């Protein structure tokens, strides 16, 4: 009975989370939209699929990347997830791009805060999730996940570290950067911004991360059982085997049945989430190692003469897997350009650059994965 009582209290609380979270999400979105205007939007593609739509909001239109990073006025990066991610894949996506777009001094001073921002959501991003990274010159950097503010008042530099992954020197693609700067308009990206919304259960899940567990009524102690009176000794006792209907009930089974299904979806989902042990030392090691690999590959790139003669330009993304000793384990083209010559040249550059430096001891994994954009552009 007590287990059923607790389950009902949790169920009632969950309903409260849901309605409160939905109202909060709508208010936050409407408030954020009223303050800033869309500067540009772009779709991030990988492995032949649309992964998320990105949007940059400013107080006024600006198509200069350096100027945007320096301006001391409110800014917002918005991410709407189009495909499910694992925690590890989501973290790697950001950390690799941070590593190649930020110098060591800028990153090392805010490494822990950046890791906090990436790990603030207790669930990996799923299709429909909406993430806001916000900058305010007075209140610093904050993150809102499906309408729930998870972190606030972080240093201003944290936002610019994230922003440089989109409009820094090595963005996902050149067109991705130009679209966010407003120089190219992507109608598909704008349409997705207006249609992608989180599921109510995901909104409720995010809200549950900051709402304390409900206080349950204390369970009364069971009354003491009096000592049984000894039965009189009989001259003869006959052993009787009970029928199936008379078999004693399994108390453990009753307890299990009483609490089955009580656990909320939020709790079940969080239990299934992978745990990632990622610290500052590993983040700094990854930041130092990534540019070494990138520089070695870029030095090996040769622009095909035939492609240059035909004015062929574009971006190719190559997923590179490096072993602990620096050996090249795997290369996969995750995004092709329109031109076969450029696609072949990108793969050739990666293979020519190998082997790479040994992995730092601080990087705990057996291999290092890097998804690198190689842009061919004629000056």
C-alpha cells in the first residue's frame, strides 16, 4: 500500500511538471524571439543526413564574423535537433570544432565551463529537442534545454568559444557560415525553425532536472506483533499438505507487483543514459592534439588542376579514425561535394598525411575520431 501511495504521488507530480514545463517553454521561446531577430540559419549535415538546424539571433543584422564576436550586446545560438545523438557523439562534435577554432589560451581559461555547458543536459539530444546558448553582456552565458535554464551567469568568453565553432576560421562548411551571417538565405532551414518543436515528455524531462523530488508522507512503522501463545502439546500430529489454493502467498512477489510501472519515464530514461567521464585535462589534450592532425592534413592537400580549370569549388567532410600510435585506422567521407575530383583529393590528402603523432596519455580512448571539413576554394 505504501509503495502504491508513493507511486501515485510521483505520478501526480509528473503531471504537474508537464503542464508547468510546457507553459515555461512557450514563455521562454516567445520572450527570446521578441528580444532578438534572426541573423541567419543553416542546416548541419553529416553522414548523408540532416543532423540539426542552427540559427544565430542578434539585436541587428550583421554579416561580419569578427564584428559579431566582438559586439557586447545580446546574442543567441539556437539548435533544433533533427536526428538523435549519443552523448559521446554530441560532445565530440563540439569539442573537435572548438579545438580547431579557438587558441589554447582562450580555451584553457574556460575549459571547465565549456565542459559544464556540454554536459548540463542529462539526456543526449533527441529529434525535436531545442537548445539555446545565450549571451548577455551583464549576465554572461547561459544554456536553455527544451525551455529549462540549466546554467546561467557563466563567463562571457564561453559564448564566443561556442560561437567560433559556427563562424570561426574553420566552420562546418563555408556555406554554413555564410548562411548564419545572412549572406546566403536557406529557405529550408528557416522552414525547419518554424516547425521543429520538442515533444511534451522531453520538455517535462528537462524541467524535472531542476525540480526537487517531492516530499512524501512518512511511512508509519508497523505495529509490533505480540509473541504467540505456545500451543498445547498433542499426543499425535498428522502432517497435512496444503492444496494449491492454500499455498502461502509470496510476499516478495506482492511487493514487486505493487511498485511495477511506478517509475517515471524521466527516471527510466536517465538510467539508460551513458555516463561520460570527460575532464579538463582530456579536453586540453584534445584541443592540443586536434590542430596537429588538421595542420598535417591541410599541408597534404593539392587542388586538382582539372578542378581548378573548371572552377570547381566545395567542401568535403572526412571522418578520420587514428590509433593510439598515430596510425590511420579508417577514413569515411561523411559529406561529399558536387565534384568527384574534389572528393578524391580530400581522401588522398588524409591518407598522404598519415601517420600522425601518438595520442596524448590524457586522451583515454583507444582511438581518436575527427570529422574534418576540407574546403576547396579558388581565390
